[in-house]
C-alpha cells in the first residue's frame, strides 16, 4: 500500500508567523554580515577591447566557411597555411610565455600613487584582499618560507619554462585578470582585463591586445621574415662579389689600356664577362629581396578595432543591494529549514 505525502501549508504559515521574531533576528544578523562582507570586497574595474581579425580564406572556400560560421560550424577550407585561428587565441593568452611578457609592462594608478611600476611588482605588493583571506594567506606565506623556492633561472630575464614559485603565482594572477572570448560566428575577439585600479585595467587591456597582435603577426610572418633574412644574406654576398669583379675588371683594363696583345684582350673579355655574370646575379637577388619584403607585408595581418579601451567609470563588483538580498534570503531559508525539522510531524502528513 502506497502512502501519499502532503504538506499542511496553513499549519506551516502559522508556525512561520509565530516565529517571526526569530526570523527577523536571523535576517537582521544576515543583513549586518552582508554589509560587512560587501564593504570588505575590494572594488574591481573592467576595461574591454573588441577586435575583428583579417580573414585569411578567400574565394569559394572562404564563402563556404562564412556560411558555415553563420550556423555555428567551424569549417576551415582552402590552404591558408595558418595553424593559429581566432578560436585558439584564448589558449595562446593563457600560455606561460605570453603571461611572462606582461610582467614588465609599466603601469600607473589613477591616483598617481603608483608610477611607472612593473605590473608584476604591482600585483605582488599593491593588491587589496578581503579580511577573511588573511589567515589562509598568512599560512601560505609561512609554508613558502619553510620551503626552498625552487625554480627561476636567476638574472633579470625570466625563463617561462623555469619559473620560481613567486613568478608562477604572479603569472596565474595575471591569467585570472584576463578574459578572452571569441565569437564563433563572427570571429570577433573580446579582450577584457579586470583590476583594482581603473587606469591600470585600461593600460593592461591595451598591453594584452598589442601583445596578442604581435604574437599573431610574428607567427604569420615567420616564414616570410626568414626568407627575407636569407635573401638579405644572398644580397650582401652578391653585392660583394659584383663589386670585387667590377674593381678587378677596371683595374686590369686601366693597367693594360695601351696593350693590344690578343692574350691581354682575351683576359679583359673574361673579366668583363665575369663582371656581367656577377651583375646579373646581383640584379636577380635584388628583385627577389624586394619580393621577400613585399611578402612580409602581405602576410602581416590587419586588425580592425571595433571598440577601443577606456578607463572604466563604475566598478564591476556585485551590487551591495544584491549581496544584502542573498544573505537575507539564505538566512530566511535556514530558519525555515530549522522550523521544518522541529515541526516535521505537524507539517508533513502521511496518508
């Protein structure tokens, strides 16, 4: 035989009304705690940049990719040769190599108390924390003192593959402050940086944007720049050989200008032919060098800024009224659960 469970709502309401004093006490204590918590949380500010990267695919395959992206599909057609596309930009930003390059960015606070300080030093020495996090931070600091700080290559230059504990913590703090999202349909990149100072938030979002653009540019132009460097080397060699051949021809011709011997004339012809050959090679290398330079420019991606960064006016913290509401609501729910437990047999009926 199955039993039906029902709740006597009227009885529950009576119990709640009779207990209104304690409920008010619960909610009052929760309200006081919420105010303490709300005013203890340091203010943070967010600055955002939105970019539209240059599309590398074109023609029919590019049109198919565009149509696929409209329905949320990521289809890469064609032979663009790019292994880095917008969807993995967030992963690139989270890499240790990328984060370490942000250590040395110079920041200045809005109130002017911090001027031209390395971002890593700012995060290490000038951050505000909630009062309830101090016991854990103190314990962590004591543990770190007892342990040897293994890692770190020493010197001014930081090795991303060999970080010390403090350097790793700063890198993770930077990573926590950066948010990068990519719209799969439009490939629009949204980069957001949060910080306790509005001016530093804007400075860092610009730095992250510039670093990401440099990262993408260096990747896409890497082969073209290597080709340009190789052609530059060939150009210097061809120019040197041509100059030497020209000087040798000119010197020999001047020294034997009045001699009509066939052997001398034959040697002059050989030197002239060698000079002409070196000149032809030189002109070909010059043309290829110019083409290599043009290729670097062609491979350099263009970014359209849809939204520039700005110094945020309002903080991005959760509104204090909302925190107050949450605390009071949870306090009421806790008291209600206590009442249900105390009066379970009167409220819950088994039929």
